[in-house]
């Protein structure tokens, strides 16, 4: 067993760190809490290959393994959590297209991510009355000849304002309540009846776009359905297995940066004639945070490695997400504590890290849902 990254993985990590620090940081540092990621930055990320990282080279992508992908998301999140989630969700859709799509899906949709025509893509599962209980979704896709008519609403659509197309889970069989009645569709933004709703006003992750979407009699050709009717939740759940590794990697990146800020501060701030770092109470916070951060990194690497090997990884992805996101929230909170009152003031970055990281234990399956997935894997279906 090797704990070292390969030379290729180290090079990818270095490339992502360099891009994050030299291209992303100068742009996002000027954004206010109201600003979204500029289209220009998303296009640069796309041109540099960040939106198709795991697409095989033969299909025009970077051909990265899952661990390299996770390293990229962590590096981006270290500088900007909003950028990292935009990139992560887009890659999740690219991954779905490669895994579940046919040639005509690649020509029509994947090509848009490769060329930058669509700077991002979006995943539309959640609805007003179906969040954790995703397979209870109500949006309908009614078959009419060789097309479907989509009606309903989606909420919390990441990249909603940026994407040219959307992966949408809708109910093709209204006689069946659960997941078996759900199918997956690819829908262009330009389709008649697609309405991008309001941007959510969030606690953090403010540069990321999170919108509502309304679909009114949107006609989708049968050929833009992925897999068979009734297999939409499988498409969504397989996507989320990978997505959970991304969110864990995102949380890790924010936590790393927050810890760096805490260490820097503990070395210079003096009280009672000593630096904070000389007090055992502060040393233990740094020691605990560093240890937990390493544990999270190992869980993420195991899940990513399993995914790269095309081995089952649902359990490990849930464990990595559960531990890494809760660890990152704790860590970001402790780094505010190290800063004392200054940690609560916007002149210092640690309050933003906390606000940005808080969502990671909520989206792509809450911590409670991760625990349910883990327990089911261990105890059986119950
Ligand atoms: C910023 C942001 C971006 C998002 N992006 C996307 C996106 O791009 N696409 C998308 O489809 N969705 C997206 N989401 C939605 C996100 O995945 C959901 O918010 C999440 O799955 C939880 O659903 P909910 O908010 O409806 O909470 P609920 O399901 O109502 O849960 C409320 C609380 O009850 C708990 N709970 C629910 N059921 C159980 C149970 N069986 N056992 C124990 N506890 C339970 C939950 O864990 C939670 O603590 C996003 C959300 C946010 C905030």
C-alpha cells in the first residue's frame, strides 16, 4: 500500500494550485457577497480543462483519475469554495454523460462542456417537497409520441444562472410513487418553457449560483432521455456517489485554508506577553485540527481510489463526506475561536470560511442521510 501521490497526481495538484492562486484568487478576492462568479472566469476554467477533468482523453477531456480530480477540487476550494462547487457539479454531469450517455448525447451535450459553449452544467433533483426523500419528486415527464412534455419545479439548482443545459430527474410513471417511476433527461436552457427563477440569498458560497427553475410544457425528444424509463434515480444516485467525494474534497480544501489562517494568527497574536501558539489550549486546537484533517484526507483518498478502480464506493464515499464535512465545520469554527473577536469580523477571512463550509454537511445528502447510507450498508436493508 502506497500513501504517496504519483508524480502525475503531484503534477495535477501543482497545476490546480497554481491556477487557483494566480487566476482564480485575484478575481474572486474582488467579489462582494452579492456578486456571482464572472462568466469570464468560468470560461477560463473551461478552456483550461477544469470542466471535463475525468472525461477520457480520447473524448477530449483531461482523463484524470478520481483521486487527481479530488486533489483539484481541494485546491480550488482552498482559494474559492464557490468556484470549487461550480467545477465539481459540472464534472459530475460530464461523468454522467460519459458513463450513461450514448454518442448522440456526447455530440449534443458533452461537446458543449469540452468547447466551453456551456461553461457549466447543472443537476436538478431537489424539489420543494422532496429533498432528502429525493425519489418522492413530483415533476412529471409525460410521453407524447416520440417526445416528453416536462412540467414542474426544481429548487437549489447549482450553476442555474450559468449552464446551457440541465440534467433533470422527472416522473415518467405517475402510478408508481418511488424511484422506479423516475427517468433522467438532458434539457437545453434554450428550450421553450424553461424559466430560470430567483437566485437564493445564501449564508455563504455567495459567488455560486443557486436558482429555482420552472418547467412549463417543455418538450424533450425521447433521444434526450438517459438510459431507460424508470432508471433516472439510478443515474442520480451513481452521480451522487462521485459527487459526495467532491463535496468531501471541497470541505477539505476550505478546512486546509482555514487551518493555515489559524496557524499564521497563532504565531503573531500576543496576549499575556506570549504568542497564542505558546498556550497549550491553542496548541491542542491546532493539533486536533491537523489530525482530523489528515484523517479526512485519508478517507477521501480511499473513496476516490475505489472509484478510479471502478470498485463499489457508495459506503466509502458516504463515510468520507460525513467525516470530512463535519470535521471541516468544526475546524473552521475552532479557527474563529483562535482569532477571538477578530474571527467574527469580516476583515479576517475565517468567518467566510465558516460560512462557505457550513453547507457541505447539507447538500448532496445531509449528514443524517450519509449515516443512513452507512448504516444500511453495514446492517443490511433493514
Ligand atoms: C447551496 C445549495 C446548493 C444545492 N445544490 C443542489 C443541486 O445542484 N441540485 C439539487 O438537486 N439539489 C441541490 N441542493 C439541495 C440539497 O441537496 C438538499 O437541500 C438536501 O438534500 C437536503 O434536502 P432538504 O433541504 O429538503 O432538507 P430535508 O430533506 O427537509 O431535511 C431536513 C432535515 O431533516 C433531516 N432528515 C430528513 N430525512 C431524514 C431521515 N430519514 N432520517 C433522519 N433525518 C432526516 C435532514 O438530514 C435535515 O437535517 C442544494 C442545496 C443548497 C443549500
